[in-house]
């Protein structure tokens, strides 16, 4: 299972260097003109990147363009307008790209030229055979479209942005951060299997994703993906649609999204609006155990639920798009859709959301943060400006309105929040009654001092039911009060929409690390709808690292959606052996995680699952067993010593030759992926210098939208290259390639033409390399 974490998936990897073919990855820059793209492809080798350098230039082709080797076609950095690819000759069946191997389109425009003599029927077509009848399609093919604009592909009553034919078999089809508008039939069409061809094992595509994308003005379904034949034993695609804005889709038949016959399709955080309304038709059709949640359907036909498929948190609100005729789907600043997502953020393509609230900058000092919290308005951002500064409080801080508290960009060390009054009321740092996002900060529980906290975050009392608690890129530690103490404690009788920990480190708790439990039997209550811990490290908890109670024992009571992905868990539950306990939860999912170095006892367990919950692609070493109840499952579980670099100093870096670097669901690493690089420094957010004094610092700001700065230090002279890669190992920018003298440097990076997501940057000096990651948000 590939896991999508809302609009920004954190499936991070570095091991593509050893798992991907060692292509030369030459970059070929070409200007606009007649067949310049065709000519470049004829000269390209596998893995090459073709960069289109002309701002808004027309890259014309007089024939269909055949993709027979893995290649990336992308816009050059810094262009104001996308390069445009289109036909310049009349072709009987006009296809811009015939795809027989992996293709990544990034930052480009494909113009189908509907209404002209050059109109295309397909912008991307995937067939098993070429015109000569040769079987040439590579089953490892990945078709990926990012930050691109595909439009006007109408050929009478036909025309698709992407059309995949029957009897084809590829790995993945992915659309991210793109806009697709104007098709004569379905927008994306992957279908047509009819026979029971069991020998293939699956049909058409293994993995299908549309995320943070807009699809508009399709005559039929925006998305039509067929599961395969009718044989139940035939595996089906993994189908994920997340943060889709869909406008006027299925204008002739009402259909918008049809994962046909799929048993486990997932649609989340999406808007489907302004199509055909007919009581006899449907806009979304689901089967099996498929689901649609946290989405809005307005002025469209009904949602059709078959099998045991479900709909949760579905609204029918007019999105009031700014100007849909001009493809402007911006939501109003006061739209309720801006907080309806699984993570408390907006739904639909996030590029159409507007931001509210003011930014308040606060210096370190006594009660400066508390005063800012008291003075803030709903939606405000409180920005802590002092690197490593101590934000001291003599009373707990009550969060009664939605707030973000974050570190200012470019700080060398996290701002530190802690109490300095030995009083019972200060045993809690944050009392959470409404949404709170903590980003880039440190909360010190000060265990062993007069000021030790019992809870860093406590949820109790009259909590707003839309509350989202989100902790990102932060360090929470040393919350020990005798045999008690939690990073987060949610009390009975409270209810929150979401609790999310991402890219954070939590170390040292006197009891459970995260504890949300305690509802009384048959109360009909449960605490949280959505719970996620991803790409996070938890260490040194006396009881369970994670203890999530499903609610009461009544089967009719809803339960949380529990996702634990890429967790590194060290010495957790050292008093009772427990690490992860989704108590009574029937559908918890644990993936890509490492649980190591705690209490080993044959009578105890480290993970306890029930219902149809699952743990997969994970490693358990020197811990108690996995307890499986009900129909819960474990898959691809190893017992390998992770050989953490220095766990006592919270350095969980994996060895370069660790087999854990390729054991994930995506063939990449498991555990908190930041430990695959040179380490995640805690006391200082800078890496430890190597013996040769080559230091690659974290870029700032990070995450960022368009521009960031990468600092590095050389302790010696040498030939330096500084390069940025995407998750497929493709170079997206080379920032430095030349000789540098010893000293400190900084280089600016623009990612204007790249999509949102995680990237890596590598500094190499005379063959010695070090890595870091950066995150682009759009």
C-alpha cells in the first residue's frame, strides 16, 4: 500500500541510487520550434531529461511522438509561461505522446487544439503494440504528469487527456498539481478488459493517483479506471484520488469519478461540482469496500454506493468558485470548505485555497508567547523569531481559537517553549480546546527539575469538534512526572477531528507517548476521527509510544482512522513491552516502520491488532511479539538489527548497507526517512561534520514555495557539485559544478517549475557526498 498523507504525501526516499538503473541522466536543453522535441528524443538515452527552455514557446510536431525509453520532459526553471507542445500537421489519429515506456511531464502545456484542423484525439495514449504490431510496452512504465496543463482534446464525441488500452500492463499512472480541461469523452480513461486472463495477475495499472489536481469540462467521467476482469482473484489497481477539484465533469452523463468494480478505491478531500443533475444518474460510483470521505458534492448527481462502500463527512455546499469559465476555482476566504479536509485544511486542489489570519512575530522572553496567544484572532499565525530562544511561561496556555505557532524561517535552532513556575497549573504546556498547529518548535518538559510538565499537550473539557491538532518538524521531549507524563493526552468525553504528527521527534515520557483513550463502555463516544503518525521518531517511552482507544465496546460506535507510516520507535514500552496499541480499532494500518530495542518477553506484545487491521513492510528487533486478533494480518515483517548510529544521543541513522533501506512498500527505506541521510540533529539543526569537514546545512526556509537557500561549508579545497533530485532519482537542478576553495557558501534554488513534494539535494566534493531533503509546498 502506498500511503497518501493529505495534499502533501511524505513518502521519502534516498535509496533510489541503488534500486534504480544507473542511467547517465544527461540533460538536453532545446528551444521551441518545428520538431525540436522529436529530434531531442531521437538523440536521448534512457533516463535523460529534456529541458524546454523557451518561455511560452511552441514545440511543434508533425507526427505522433513515440516514447520508447524512460525520459523526463520538463520546463526550464524560471520561465513565466509553460512551454506548449502541439501538432502542426493534420494526422488521422492525432496523438501527442504514444507511451511505451516511462514518461514524466513536468511544467509543460499540452494543447489538443480542439476546433482546429490539427485537433488531437489523445494527448497521451498507452497501447501494447506499435503500428507494426510489435509488443513494445514496458510493464515497468510509470506515466507521471506534474505541474502541467493539458487541455482541449476533443475529436467529435471522443478525446482523452490519457487513454490506456486493453491488454496493457504498466506500473503507475500519476497526476499531481496539474490542470486538465476540455475533453470530448472521459478525461482519464483506463478500461476495456473483459476476459478472465488470470495469467497477467493484474490489469492495466498497479497504482493510480490523482492528487492536488483540477479536472474540468469533460463530456464524460473525469476519471474512469476499470478494475480488470470479473474474476475475484484478479488483483486490482490501488486507486487514490485526493484533493481533486472537479468542475462540469460528465456533462452528458453525470459521471465524474468511476473506479469501476474496484473493491478498495479511496477518494478524499475532493470537490465535485456543477455537473449534470439527474436522479437516475450518479456522479461517483463505488463498489466493494471503497470509500469517499471529507468531500463536497454540489449540483451533481448522487453518489452510488455498492457493496459495503461508504461515504463519510460529505457536504453539499456551493464552492462559489471565483471564475470557473476562466478556470479560476479559487474558494472564498470565508468558505467552510477551507477547513473540511482530513487534516483540518481545505479540500479540493489546494492551489485554489485562500489563506486567512495575520502573522504575529514574537521574540523570546517571559510570557511573550502566552501574551500573543491571548491577543490572537482565529486563524492567526504566531511566529517565534529567536533562534534557540526560550519562550517561558508561568501558566499553562489555553488554545481556544484555531492557531498556528511556528518557527520563523531561517533559524539555526528551534525556539524552545517551556514553563518556569513550580505550580500545578504549569504541569501542562498547552491546554487544547481548538485547532493548533505546531511547526518547527521544541517543547521541553524539563523532567527532573522543579518545573517538570506532566503533559505537553492536553485535550480535555469543552473541545471544538472540528479541532485539528497537528505537530510538524518539531521536537517534544522529557515529559516525566514520576510514573506519569505524555507528549499528548486526550481525556474521555472530548472529541477532535484529527491528530497528526509528521516529521517530528518525541523522546522521554513517563507513561504513554501519545494517549487518547478511556471512554466508558457503551457510551457511544470516541475521541478522534483521524489519527496519523508519519515520518516521525519516538523514543524512550515507559509505556506504549502510541495508545489509541477506538471508543466504547458498542460495534455501532464509529472509530478513528489510524495510520502509522514510516515510524522509528526505539525503547518504547520499556516497562511493559508495548509500542503501538490501537485498542479495539478494527482497521488500523501500520506500514514502513521500525520498532526496536525494548522489553523482550514471550508473555507480552509490542503491537496489538484486531479486526482487519494490518502491519506490513516493517521491522521488529529485540521487542515482544506482534499480537494478532480477529482477522488482522502481518506481511513482510523482518527482525533485523537496525544498527542505529547512536540511539543514546537520538541519532537513529541507518548504515549505508542496511537491508532496511529497500524494504518499504515502495521499495525504499522504512522508519523515519530522515535517518537515511546523514542524520537529524536534535540539539542543533545542522549535520555533524565529516572527518573532512564537508558540511551541508538544511535549506531555509523549509518547507518553501518557490525559492530557498542552501548553505554549505568546505574544510578543504575541491571540485564541488551541488544537485537536486526528485524521488525517482532524476536530477531537477544542478546548482554548482566547479572548483571551490575552503570556506562557507550559500546557493539560491528556485523550484518554480517543480511540483509540490519531497526532493533531495546532494553535495559532492571530490567524490565524497552528503545528502539532505527539502520540501516544496504549493
